[in-house]
């Protein structure tokens, strides 16, 4: 079994880990900040840019709106983070929106949250990777032609790292996050200093409002859409509360501290980026990101600029990695609850949920291919699911407090209620303002996922009901007849007969006669052979092997000669693929023919060409099936 | 089993025929001439043209060579036909080149003949069909763009007709052959009459020899190549002697008469076409065949011309049909001798060798696609194999007469010997003159086929030696342990246990524990269940289901607890394809894991979701496997 495939697998994915190491695979606060906050913090790479992209129709007047909009989003962020802090303490086992919504609001809200989360995890990977690659192609425009290829390679790398297991992925990825944080601090610091000292910065004053052609309702709608797109900065905020279970003890306290740090860093970076973009008069282009333009203006085309771009790429890859931790975990919870296929429930050799990781990588890569790796095409699909989850999760918490009524429940319920109302409003703004820009896809897919989850659940429920068994004693006497189709006196046939006589006293060898001459010869040889098993010759006027056999077995059962029939088929197993072309697939045909027939079991007794194939090194016993000839001497 | 697939199959291929109708499917002389001579006679559609194509570099001077070359070929034809006449009487069962060469010269010459015949049958289909379609596109140039498509459709039609059985194909195809014969007689008659009366024919005198740039060795080589290409007229001559077995009694006499008729018709048509082409100064073009040009000149653009073209197409389709009769027959003989896969040996529902027919159609269609349906590109590959077979067949007959020494054997041996020498020389001329024009492909493929035939033979020989069994009594006492992997107390598990206790007294239910909590619960329930079968819980620290099971079973065998172990696996059979995604393929994994292990048999007990699936209408017995719950009441 130790094949070369196994060796390659170990090289790439590492040695199997025993289940009792599961508890050791937990994250310290510092590592958790790198692994679980990267999604939120990395949003600064595209959030400001998305708002500017929407407002670009206003010309540089857009710049006068970007800072107020960013400030509103930061306010919303603070509200949501305070709200989630309560969830962390209420659900120390990892309070994902699915769990909170399902426990407190019921199954349907839970499934809405689950569907929204699943789509958002997928989009986190697609958006983060394509945005990360945009950071690279901003620095090296020649690579732009290979965008999709680089994206796919990055997704594949993430999948492999995650299949190795969660702790190693944390350790491997901590450094780049901190480099990004340092680079952003330096960028914003130097940028603001330059602005303050009036150093070599060319500050352009935005043109005055109102912009021609944009006023009243149209302008309001445009600004709302800019706000909706900017809200993408808040994606990933829920990662820490979903992942409380991955923290070292005390989980809740560590998670809450990490959440606070994350929020502070995100708010500072997002606001800082927007302020700098406004004062450096930076507008988005199709070939270079806003952050790259900022870096170039603040640092010049030097090492610091390239380090900023590399670390932007690195933290966005980490952001995608968050989804690689959360998607499989949610899938396994859904599978445990019977809403996703059971295959998502099992941990693989390395304690990671292998099937979830693979499924996520495949779907995210597909999205990247479909949208040609363009961040701005993918982003309108994003954030909707996140805000739906925010809403459901916080509404769930309100129900939670109303039910528990702990000391101070009123204050907590009020905070979560405020958060729920605010994020519900933002959800509606998201759907309405971005609907024609791709949001319609998400509003179709989320209900579709809910339908699929429900159908899977119904299948498992029906299955469980169907297979449930309350009878007491399945042991009973059955008249058991064994039919052995033979085509001559050969070792495979003899092996099958050895097996047949071992499992029943009523054994019938059956030969389907196509050529009367050949069958007469066999009948004669069989009599000489004289092994105590009678040979039945079935005539086949139409030369079919199957039809007479099926009729014979059906008759046995229907005429009451047998309660149960086993067909023992000698199956030739060739050593090479070409051998398969040279032997009829009779065993397979017989199995298929009787698959849907009651009272019939088909057993194939494999006969491997080349006797050594079934005799292992150091085997101490002979194989009565593969080597019936040797048994004759013993008998 | 009476599915809609079966209904469609019957509609296209007809109802199954019983084996005893085999003898009735034989051909009268008239039908045989249509079915078996069409290959030879139809050669006039391209033989003259091929010679002219080669000689075209000489300009119209080519025309002065075409009649002498044709006359030499007709002389060769007469010699070969007289030689084959002797074969027909010596081998009344159907003396194909393979049989004659193998019986008289040994295995290797036999296999050379077989390989040459197989390639030639394939080329007969490709060349005849593409030439037949050229007759149509000559009449309707607009169809030329669809050449390949029409060719493939024709091949598919032939395959279907032949899968229906040999007599019906004869009956369906007699009429067009005779129409072609009539049209050719009229064409040559009217053409010669016009020439004699000096009617509206514009006869151009070919320019005088020598042609500039072509003299001596170069001219000789060119003329030899022209001769070699013209020899394609003789392809198909062997069809009648191969097919003696398909004639009505007395087979040999009827076949000999048909052969004589065939030779006379072929000789007259071939010479006639060449004479007319010479005197009407017709040179080949890439858009119209020589025969079409002749028809247009002799008949004008009227109904007679179109009838000639249609019947040319029809007889060429019949020629391809000859190969559809012979290729499967030769394949079945080779399969019977162990040189081709056994699947070629069996006759299908309609008494035709279905697999041979399908294989021929696929390979011939492939060749047509590769060569874009161009006759002149395919023809250089053709005829080589035919002449190799002529040579081997007649050399074999010489050996035959030398061995038998019947009265008159000297005369017969001399005739066959002359034939063998002449065709051997032509074979060499074929290979040498056409080598760079595609003949090299055939000289590679024939040895390759021989290697494959030999390897297949070696496989079957080794297999027969390996499975041969001379032991007397395979019946013996074996300690038989049955292992039933269960994952809970369910109907599938209970069904498997019913089966297990039926086939052995030593039954062990085995549960692989991944989660200690769940396994403790099952252990407890199992004790309560109390069915008399103990539950063994196997720990799985690495969460693998397979590894602990494999170790457990190996231990059973190696520690001598069991001579033989059967693993009875309850297998969930879902009703829909989506169901397969929702259930683990444990049964398949277990079967695969133990396929190469001695002393172990894996039996899957199918459990079909939806009980009605395994309960047929009107079934009088309950299924103890599918419905163990009901048995409790009975027990």
C-alpha cells in the first residue's frame, strides 16, 4: 500500500496526524490576528478604490465625498464590532452567523445565513486573490496579461497549504501581515507628514459642487452606491467571532482583544487611505490600483514602494486564507447537521477538512476565470452576503438576550438591536444600489443554495427514516442456493466452487451453451471430474450469456426453491489495462443485471492473472480461492 | 429489461435471430455476384484514373501508355483468377489467404497474410466510400465541401445494415450492382460505336514519344508506378474465394462460376474504360472523376449520365460492404485462433459479428477523416496488402499440392506457382514505386499488426496455461469467517448480517471508531440489541475507515483464525445520480483495498434506497436482505 502516490502525497501534504493532536492546533493572539484579521484589514487595498470608481463619473469632485463616506463606514464598523464582541462571549465555541441565527431565530434564518456565508467565503477568495494579483500587476504591468494564471496558481497554493493543516498555515503566514501593517503605518505617516509640511506634494483642490448633470435623487443614489461599495471594507469582520474555537484558551477573551486590535487597525488604515487619496488627488485607473498610486507618490519608485506592493499581495492572500479556514469549518457544521454531503464532515490525514478546502478552491478559481480576474467586476457581488449575515447574527443575539435575561441584558440587547437595524438598512442599500451591477446574481444564488441545502437535508432525513431498524433478531434460517456460472474446468471456476461450497450446501454450477458441440464436451468432462457439484447446462438460442442465467435465477427464487440466491462469479482481474480489452466483463454484467433484483446477492471471486499477485511476501497461508490446485493435495 | 433502449435497438437492427437460422443466411450466385464481386468490379471507377494521374506529368502522352498498361493488368488478373479457382475447390469452407498461408506455410506467413488482409479490408472501405462520394460530387460539385460528412454517413449506414445480418444486406444491395453493370455496358458500347462511326467525337492524337525530360530509367520507373497504381483494379479478386462458405450449396462450384463471371466483367470494363479514356483524350482533374468525364462525353448531361454516377456510387458502397462481410469473418477466425480479442468471436443478436463490424467502421471512418476523403491520397496505401496476400495464398497452394500430390498436382502447382511469382514481383514493384507516396505507412503498419496479434496470442496462451486445472476435488472444509463493517443499527446493516449469518457461523460485526463518544453509544445500543453477533470496535487514531479494517482482516488470516474471510459490505444504492454525491463509496473502497489480497472475498449486499426498488411487481417472496425488519415477525 506504500505506493509512490502515497510518497508524493506525504511530500506535499505532510505525514498523517493522529486525532489527539487536534487540540494542539490552536492559534495565539498574534497568529490569530495574522490569520483571522487579514480578511478585514486587507480590505483597505480595494475599499477606497471601489468608492472612487463609483463616484468617478463626478470627476475629481468624487474626492470631496470619499472622506465623509469612509467616516460613516468606520462608524458602522465600530457599532458592528461592539455588537460582535458580545457574540464572542456568548458563543465561546465559535459563534458563526449560522449557529447564532439557527439557535435563536430558527432553521430558515440559519440557512439564509449559511447560504450567505458560503457565497461570501467563495467571493473572499476570488476578490482577495484577484486584488492581490492587481497589486503585483500594478508594480509590474508586463504581468497583467497573465492575471488569471497567477490567480489560479495562488488559489492552488492556498489549497495545498490548508490541506497540510491549520497551525502550519498560521505560522507560515504571520510575517507578511505584520510587514503590511508596518508599511501602511509608514505610508500614512509619511503621507500625512508631507501634507502637513507642504513638502513636494501637488495638492489639487476638487472642483466645487454641484456637478453638472448630477443632483438631487440621482446624486443621492450615486453617493449611496459609493457608500455600498465602500462597505466592502467591513468584510471579514465576522471572521474572529466565527473562529473563537481556534483560539488558545481563554478563547473568548483572546478573541475579543484580537477583535479590538483588528477594528482599530482597519479603521485607521481605511480612513488614512481615503484622506491621502483625497489630498493627493488620486483617481482609479484600469491598470494601477489606488494604493499603488499612493505608494508611488509617497515613496517614489523605490524599495519601499515595492515592499508595499508585495505585502499588499501577501495580506490579500492571507485574507483568502481566512476563507480557507472558515468555509470548510462551516461546511463540516452544515454536514453534521445534514445540510451538506457527509463527505464534508470528515477531517483528512492532516486534521483539515479536505473536501471543503478542495470545493472552495475549485469554485473560487472558476469565478476568477469567469470574471477574468477583474476585482471591480467581482466586488459588486461581494459584501451583500456579509451584511445579511451581520443582520441575522445580531438579530439572533437580540433574541438570545431576550430569552436569557442575564443581568444587563437590556443594554446588550439594545446594542445588538442597533447593530441589526443598521446592517439591515445597509443590506437593503447594497441590494438596491448594486442590483444592475451584478448584485442580482447573488440574490439568485443565495435562495438557490438554500433550496439545495434543504433538499440534501430532506434526502438524509428520508434515508435515516428508511434505514432505521427496530427489529430484534435478524438471525434466521434461509434456504440459500449458490449458483456458479462456469465456462470450463479452470482454476478460476474451481476457486469459485471452493468458495461456493464453503458458503452453502446447495451449490449449482451453471453453463450457458452457445455452441452445442462445446457444451457436450464440457458435460462429458464434468462427469469425469466428479466433484460432487452438478452441472446445469442452459440453452441459449439467441447466444446471450445473460438472459438464460437471469431466467434460471428468477425461477429458483419464484418457484420457492430458494429464499436467497448468491451468484458466485469467477472474475478475471488482468494485470494491465490492455488485458481488460482481452477478457469479457461478464462479472460486471452479472452484477449489474441483478443489482435491482430481490433475494439475489452477487459475489465476485477475483482471480488475478499471475499467481504471485495475490500471494503477498511472507504470507504464511495458501489462498484456497486463487490456488485451488494446491488444495487438492491437502484435502 | 424491455427498456426503450431495447425498442430502439430492435427498430434499427431488427429482432434477435436464433442460432439455428444461421444456415439459412446463405447467398445465391446472383446475390453473391452483387455482394462479393462488387469490390473487384467497382475498381474500374478509379483504376484507369490512378494510372493516368501518375502519368499526368507526361501530358497527353500519358494516354498512349494507358491501354498497354491496362492490358498487362488484365493478363495478370486472368492468371490470378485461374490460380484462385483452384483454391476455391481445395478450400470449400472458405479459403482466405490467412487460412491457406497458415495451413501450408506456417504461422508467421499466415499472420503476415492476416495483417495484410485486415489493413486491406479497412482500406477497401475508406477508398470505395471516398471514391463513391467522388462520383456524386462529380455530378453535383456543390456537394464537394461536404465530402467527409457524406463519407462518414455512408460508413455508418453500412455498419447498421451489416449489424442487421448478412442475407438482408445481400438482398438490399443486388439491384444497384446490376444497374451499374448495365450502365457500363451501355457506356462502353455507345462509346466504342461513336468512335467507330466517327460520330461527334473529337479525338486528339497523343503527342509523339519521347517526352522532354522523361526518358530511360526515369520513364521506366514512372511507367512501373503507373502500372502499380493501376493494379488497384485487381483488389477484391480474393473476396469470392474467402467467402465460399457464404454460398449456397454446392459452394465451391457456385463460387467458381461467380468468380469467372466477375473476372470477365472486370476485364471488359477496365479495358473498355482505358480505351475510351485514351481515344476521348480524358485526363484526370481534381474536381471530376475520369468515369464521370467519360459519361458526360458519351451520354451528354442527361439522365443516363446521372444514372451512371448514381450506380457508380452504389456499387462502390457495395464494395465497401464486401469488407464489412470479410473483416468481421476474418476477425472471428483470428479470435478463435487466439490472435484477436475474444469479443470478435461472438455473433450478435442478428447472427452478425457485431464487434468486427463496429471496429471496421470506426477505423475506416478515421482514415477518411485523416485523408479528408481524397481517394487519390488513400490509394497508394491500397493494393500492397492485396498483392502480399495473393503471393502468400498462391505460395501456400503450391505447398498444398506438393504435400497432397493428387492426380494432376503438377499442373496445379505450376499454375499457382506462376501466379505466386508474378504477384510477388508486383508486390515488390508496389512497395518500391509507391514508397514515398504513402506506401511506407503500410510497410510500418503491417509488421505492427503482426506484433499485436502475436502478443494477444501469447496473452491467451499464458492465460490458458495459468487457469488450466487438473485437480480433482475442490470441495474441502475451510474455516470461514465473515466480517461485516457496520456504522450503526440500520436496515442495510441488518440485511448484511442476515446474509452473513446465512453463509457462515463465524460472523463478526466491526465498527471503526473515529469519534469515541459515538462509538460508546453504539456499543451500548449493540448490547441492548443482542442479536448473537458480537461487535468489535476498532480504534482509528488517524480517522481512516480503511486502515483499521485492513489490519483487522489481515490479522484474522495471518494469525490462523480463518482460512478464508468474506467481508460483507452493506452498499447503499441511491436512486438518482445526485444521491451518489451524498453517500460515501465505502463499498467500492473496501472492494478495491482487498482486490489483491489472498484469502479474502468482498461481497456487497446492495441496499436500494426506496424499498419498492428491489421488490418486483408480482414478486411472491419477501427479500430478507432488503427488508430485514419484516423477517423479525417471521423468525
